[in-house]
């Protein structure tokens, strides 16, 4: 019997953040029309097959290495050169997404694709430092890297929504 799946359109949140018009900071939280605010799509719901195919493309499959994903996430969050330095990849991605929020062109579904650049750089750096010392992603499969990118995108969305990130100051480069 098929199991319910996490909604790939709202990433299980039950809503889709929508930027406010007119360069105003913040979001409107619109209820996801695909899962009707539950965060899950049931097997008997309309569009289950389409969501399932979208889930297998975007979200990690069951059975991926959660410990590796957690290790990579912690490494990225604690590596100063990746997220803390003024010219780091993490700050550049956050600034770019803040500009999109300020102009009203931000799409939260595309946010994990932006964070995947940071995750890939972090996986390569981790493998060089702790792995075999060679170039490449090492033990971090595509599913693990996608899961970490989705988590970073959700963290960014939550921080912006909670007001912890000042979008206008970040977009202006301050």
C-alpha cells in the first residue's frame, strides 16, 4: 500500500512563502494548494503520482544516509570560510536571495538549488580535509547533498520569516 509523501511543492510546511509586493520585507504565508495545508499528499489525492515523481527528483529517497547529511550540515554551518567570511559562498547566496526577495522575484521552491552550490563546495572541502584527500564529494551522495540543500533553504526561509535576517540591509550589502 502506498504511503503518504511529503509535499514537494511546499516541502512539508503546509504553506508557500510569497514575497510581499512593493519591495516590502517579509512574506505572506499562502496555504499550499497541493496538500491543502497538511504538508503531506495522500495516495488517494488528486496529483499523487505527479507529486511522487517530483519527490523522487527533488527530495531524498527513503534510506539515504541521515548521519552523513547531518555531518555535512554541521560541517558547513561551522566552517568559517564557507559561511562566515565576508566573501564566502554562503553570504553571497544569502545576499542574492535577499535581492530576489526585495524585488519580489523570490521563489522558495528554487531556493535549494541555490544552496546546492554551498553544499557541493562544503562536501568537496570536507572530503579533502577528512576523506581521502582527493577532489570529489566522497561519501556524500546526490541524495545526501540535496537533503542538506533543502534543509539550508528551509532554515533561510524560517530566519527571514522570523525577522532574524534583515532582507533590505542584506540586499543593500550592509
